[in-house]
């Protein structure tokens, strides 16, 4: 049986479409491909985004330092801050595994907060420090690559 060029083109199209459909079905049904959203209530978080932008603009002039120490991760605030009028949270987000995410209440001692080394694993962390000071909201965001000392 002889195949002309028109039949060959049709066979090539069918083979290509079958190839693409095979991989779409395989990736959609594979349990290893986890298709989670960053937050469960995405649209609700999107509505509060303007407050986050305003809080970030408020925090631009405040010098916050996040650095690795022997004991863990230290978040340094300005020395002249009144710790009694200071309330907030620190959120640590791990892009590679949502089960490692955690939030800490922001309780300062001597204008700094220490996150213990045992709470953090090596790798990338996105840190959000959100606080309220004298009725004004502030937000500091930073991404770090954390490496534990052996």
C-alpha cells in the first residue's frame, strides 16, 4: 500500500495530537504534581492587597535588619522603639513546601526578635514582618536563603 503526502500529513497531525494529549492526561492525574494555590482564599487576600501596599510604603523609612546569627535568625528593629506599643506577626513562607510555613507573634526583647535555628531548614524563605505601632500599620518583606551552621 502506498501512502501519499496528504495521508502522511494527517498521520503526523494525529500522532502529534496524541502525543500532546498523552502528556496532558499524565500530568493532570499524577499525584506528584501538586497544584496548590499559595493561599486557600486567594480572592479574599487580593482584596486586602491595597492595605499591604500602604503598610509597605509606611515601612520604607524604618531600618529593619534580618540577619543570620549563631542562635538562628535575628530581626533587628530600631533601638528607639517603644516595645509596649508594638504588636504584630512574623510570617515565614517556604515556597517549596507549604507544610513548613509558620507565623510567630511579634514580641520584642531589646528591639529584636530571634527565630531559633531549629525552626528553620536550609533553603529559601520569604519573610513578612507585619506590625502595628501607634495606630499605624507597617510591613517589611524580604527573601533570604538560609543555611544552618554545622
